[in-house]
C-alpha cells in the first residue's frame, strides 16, 4: 500500500517546528525594483516550504492607479464573479477591471481578477471614511458571497498568492513585469490549517500585509475580539487576525505602531511589575483593555504598509527573524543565508530579540527604528 504520509510529511514529524520562510526588502529611498532578488532569496529557503502555499506583496506597483484601491479577488466559480461585480458596482466606483495577467497554468487555480475602485461617497473625513467603506465591502464580499474572496485591498500595492512554491507563484503571476519599492514574501509549510489559495500568505487589509512563520494558539480569542469590531475571518488561517488587529489598533484606534506591537507581544506580568509607576500603569491597562489581541504561540512576522516594513518576534523568540542593512536596503528574513544570497556583503546584520519591533521607513536610513525593550534594563 502506498504510504501517503511520506508524501505530505516527508520528514515524518508531527510538526516542522521552525518552518515557513519569510523574506522582505525595502528601498528606504523609495526606488522601485523588480522582485528578482526576493524570488531568489525565497528559493534559498526551499526546505522550509512544501508547495502548499506561497505569496508576495509588492508596494509601489500600480503608479498609474496610485490613488485608487486595488482589489485582487479570487473566484471559485462564475456565479461568484457575477454577484461580486454586481455588489462592487452598486457600492463603489469601478475605474478599471481586468482578469489578472498570468503565465503558465497552475493546477486548481481559481479565476483571479483585479478591480481599481474608489468609494462613491466621501464625507469630510475623506481618507478615514474611504478606508472604512473599503473594509466593510471586503468583509461583506468575503463573508456573504460564496466562492468570492478579496485578498488584497490597498492603494498602489498588491498581494499575489496561491498554492505552489514561491518561484511557481511568481511565474504564475508574471511578477517579473512589476516593480515596487518594497516586497514581502512567504513560503508556507502548513501544520494546523489547510493549504489552499486563500490560505496562503501574505494576508492583507487595506495597505496592511502580514507574512507569518509560526502558529497562534490564541487564534480563537483573537478572532472573537476582532468580530466585536466588525471584522470577519474567512481565510481559514490564523495569520489573518494579525492583519485585522493592526488595522484596528493603528488606523481605527490611533495607537502608535510601537505600542500596538506591545499589545500583540506584550511584556510578561513580572516584567510589568518591575517597571516604574507610569510604565506599569500603561502596560497593565493595555493588557486589560486589549487582552483579546495578545498573540500566544511561536511567531515571527513581517509587516508591511505604505512606506514601512516592520519585523516582530514573539516574546520568547521561538521563530527566527534576521535583519540586515546594505546601503539603502533593509532586509528581513528567516535566514541570514537568504539575505546573503542576494547581498553577500552587508553593512550590518543582527537577529531580532524576543518581542522586539523593528521599523524601516521610506526617505532615509535615519528613520530606521529599533525601539528599546521597555521595562528591561
């Protein structure tokens, strides 16, 4: 009898404890470049993936529609496409619609289209109200139209993902025809959630994109907390909650990204108890108010939004994340070897500490932030 377990799990382990590959690069001066180097770096980490999911998010790739929201949508049937387009035309202004350009055929690939849209009605709040309208539309389509999934919804950026190895996904979506100032990439090795086109990383809402190595044992609690604020998780993968949590905390609740990171990966209570009175009050309050967004379990994540790339490790660093700088380029990766495969001589390279947030912003390397570990001296 054929041993199917060896096909799906060649290492015969219950878990591959440090798997999934992450890679990100941003040109801090905003210069656009094709993803040739990121694709090569992902190939170096081939042992971290098994072909059940991979993806890329590129920023600055749609300059001709930079002020419009780019919706990337996968359809599991023609009926879903018709219902989604009817919904989009009713609720948004569709500036352009087309089937996503693709290369070689891939098995079981869904129909994928992209739509450049803008809200029909914008009040005095303008940007904030527009963002809220887009998020509401994403939630209604993904939760209400069977077989339709909006998996990318930001401005001047896009997510490209599916079932396959990273190089296959890159070839399928013809990524060599795009240029962006930032790329984040993921190669998946599913353990607890299904490998399907919508479940590949990165996960996105508006211009937030997240690639994640690890697993969130707190997923149920995180999801329930987010549902109180109108978010609906439909992609069957735990990482989805990280993207929604960041949108809630930073965009809607106006919490600085440094503090938002301390909500997702907070100091332990014994560390909070050792802080001075002001810090202790702040972090105790955050734990009480946003306890439902504490991310438990091993993780390292790369976060992207317009003009910024960030790395965050879990509190006790159970998943690796390496940072490096070469001239105006900031790299984040699961492995230093992947970075050196595209940039052999680095100006600086280091590993993120547990709970540490690293931020690289456009315009100057001086805006590279390495916040101190609050409460640990």
